[in-house]
C-alpha cells in the first residue's frame, strides 16, 4: 500500500502521455484554466529554468465537481485509485485510523504542502505556499481535518 505519492510512477506516466498533451487535456477537456503541468515531478533543473507545476483552488473545485458528475461506476474507479494513498499526516493526522473514508492525495515540495480529497460528506482541500514552519502548517491541516470530520 502506498503511504506517499510515487513521483517515479507519476513521471513515467507524464513521459508516456507527454507534458504538452496533458496540459492540453487539462485546459481543453477539463477546463482547468489556472493550473500548469510544465515539468516532471522533482525536476529541479526544469524548475530553475522557470518551468513549474501549479494547481489552483478554482481548478480543485472544478475537479471535484467533475468527479461528482461521473457515473457511480466511474466514481468507484476513482475512489479505488485514490484509496491506495493512505498518507495520514495532514487532514487525517488527528483522526483515528480506519474511522473515515477520505479519498485524497497529498503533494509537497520545499515550502509547499497540499492535500485535497473528498468523502461521501463533502470535499476538502488546502493548498499552501511559502511555508515557513512545516509543524505549524501540519497542525493547521490537522485542526481543519478534525473540524471537517466532526461534522
């Protein structure tokens, strides 16, 4: 079971699909107008050349609405894919294990921490940048998770 995202696997998929093709699908097919996929994950040379991967809260909302519009079978398939990401150090950090089903994925690079996902109750995401204190931000994720799952 995966506990963190597998950047090598993601990079192999990006290589197979192609960055330009993926960017086109995101923009034209899904309507993600505020997000970018310009480099492979952890490619700091490309980042130094000004290429980056960015996600916006607008596109997170659009993505969640897109998932909600899928058939039950398509939603089950997505839930199956996201259920292998069992990282619990952000929204789920203060939630007892195996008490909620939260289909999510996390992402981080230096000074950036993200978590987004959904349950049958709703959608939840937090995107951060310019993080100065990871422990403080982790604590904030935990508090938000507790509030969300205590509803």
